[in-house]
C-alpha cells in the first residue's frame, strides 16, 4: 500500500487535540460575569434556541491510565448508590436553578456523559429522566444518548430495564482489543466481556458506538488494524476513534512513553490515522468528523451533533454537573469541580467557575477548528465567513496550495490530505492567548507547527 504520509518533512513532536483554549484565570466567574452569562442564556431561551443538554456523571469504577476526562474513581467505603444519590441530589438542585432562571432553550438532544453514567441504577436513571421532564419542555421522541463502561453494562436485568427508558444510543470505550495494551492501561474487561456487552446491547435494540484509541502503549500498526477488523466484524453503528492525547505530567506519559517510543512517534500516528480512514471507509463507514465513522444512516450522536455542528452555530450547549462546559454563540462557561459545585448549588447559585465572552477572533478560530478541521466544512453563507476568510487569507491560501483544503461555490472543505494534517492546522489557528489558555487548562506543551516543505501527495 502506498502511504500518503509524509506530506511534510517534519511532523510535530507533540500535538494537542483538546481545544478549550479560552479559559484563563482572568475569566473567573465573578458575580457580574455570572449574572451576564445567566441573562444571555435567558435571552436565548426566550428565542427558543435549539439546545443540547449535556449532563455529566463524574464517577468511574476504576481508573483507565490514559484517561483525561473529567472524572474521579468512586470513593472507597461507600456504595455507588449512596455516592450517586448524593451527586444526583446536587444535580437536581442545579437543574432547578436553571429552570427557575428560565435559561434553558428548546432541548433537542440530551447526552449523559462522564465518567461513567452507566453506574446509575435503573431507578436513578428513571429519576433523572423524570426530573428533566418535570422541569424542562421535552419534544416528542427526544433522543437521549448515554456513555457507558463495560463492567457496568454487563448486567442483563439492568440493560433490559434501561431499554424501557427513552435511551436511544449507548457508547462505550473499548479503547483496544489488544490484551497486553489493555492490561497496561488497567482496562479490566476482557475481549469476551466486550463481545458480550455488544450482544446484550444489540439484543435490547440500542444503537451502539464504541470508542477506540490509537497510540497506546503496546499498540502498533498491526494491532490497530486488528482493532479495526474486529470493529467492522461487530458492525457497530458508529466508531469514535481518538489519537491518545499525551502531555508531560500525565501518568501514562511519564511512566510509559519512554519505554514505548511509538507513543511519541507522531509519524506513526499519522500513518495509523491514514490506515484508519482507508479501512473504515472501505468497510462502508462514513467519515463524519475527524474522530467519527458511522454506518450510513447510523446515529451521529447527540453530543457530536451539538458540539461539532455548533461550530456551524446550529445549537447551544448547556452543561449540567461538575466540571463541564456550556457554549453558545456569544459566551462560554465552565462549571466548578465537585467541592465548589456542591457549595454553589446548595446556596442556590449556578455553579460557574469560569465565564468567557467570545471575541470575533474566537469565532473565527472556532470556525476553523470545529468547522473545518473537525467537521470538515466551513459554509460561506455563515455570517462570520467574510471575517474568517480575511483574517486567515494567507494561511488558507497556503493550505489550498498544499491541497489541504478545497473550495466550492458555497463552502471550504478539508481534503483527504487535510484530514491527515488537521491537527497541525488546528495549532496554526490558535493565537498566543488560546495557547496560554490551553496551558492553564491542561498543562499542554507544544512544539511549534512545522513549515510545509512540499505539496501534499494526494488530495
Ligand atoms: C468521555 S470518556 C467517557 C466514556 C466512558 N467512561 C468509557 O470509558 O467508555 C470518552 C472517551 O474519551 C477517550 N479518551 C480518554 N482519555 C483519552 C486520552 N488521553 N486521549 C484521547 N482520548 C481519550 C476514550 O476513548 C473514552 O472512551
Ligand atoms: S471508564 Fe471512561 S471516563 Fe472512566 S477512566 Fe475509563 S475511559 Fe475514563
């Protein structure tokens, strides 16, 4: 097979796929900023803005060593039911605050993420859905998607009862089927457990998404291909596949990257991604965003629809729970972590930690990252497009010249080569302030993006 990599001579040493670039200490949610955020959300709710409601359950049974999600393991000495009941009571207080403020628009999707939402018992899930219905207006047939984890999904009675709730789609992390990598990463379920989980969810008619990772310790091209073959064999409705985000200070980086050099070999990861696109598209999956492959007509996923497409300004996202984001056209906010979260909601305040007003430049960055690099398209009829084109003309011209983006009368599209290079394009679209914000947020360090030295081999 001829590989399309390298397109450039120098791959970057470190890339970051986390794009939460806007949070810095200066954006602390002071009372006036919190009030401004609330009144903006009220104004939008009155205009019936389409809204994705993201609900966060920040607990897991165990710690997968690569994980960068906002989560914590269940505290010892207490039952899961007790811990989750306590958390849900706080979450309900938060929901009541949003409802009293009249700040939630027209809910189009609900995504329950984590952490591990499938830790919730059937009664707890049922209670959560009832609470939502009692406070907010739900359209008929509202789609609720949840994230799960295999150890908490391998229970026939529980899944049968889940299937009686209005849950349409369950996603869960396989990460890799390769047993040695699974053991290193503290992924406890076996291959047999994964197969059982897929069978059980399918039996109860859930749409299934699995998450895979590439760049884990112990993985190489062969094991990644074996993971893809197994995924296709299982005919999951969609696949979310992530390149492992690594950064100094992270446990798995410090402990394994030195003895597993492929974890830091960016060129190998480009080659893996290239192979992933070929494999999944040849198997009939559509490549919907940088990380998502879906069978035609399959579920795109509420969260991705809301977040990725909100790059095209289609939907507001309201995050409820500890440590989550709310994003609309004009502002974004992040809620506090558990301890402060509890204090704030108990005293009747929205649990805001950080609040930020988008500038026009941020809009353009968001368009570039969410629209072009992740969702593959920027629409020229977007009201921010003229400014976007003007701001990035030099960059866009260079990307066109290198065959990374193509153009039609009404849109800019990321090409096949652009898809491979999109992580580096993302870095190019971030300004100093965004990079500063990312360092604050995730302690991510960057190598500067390389200069293209020769044109892309194939578009
Ligand atoms: C928000 S997590 C929660 C999902 C759920 N608890 C589970 O394990 O399936 C969703 C996915 O993020 C991905 N992820 C976690 N840590 C990552 C990292 N360091 N780099 C890239 N992706 C990561 C994993 O594939 C994980 O399944
Ligand atoms: S179960 Fe999911 S959220 Fe929890 S640590 Fe593992 S990957 Fe992260």
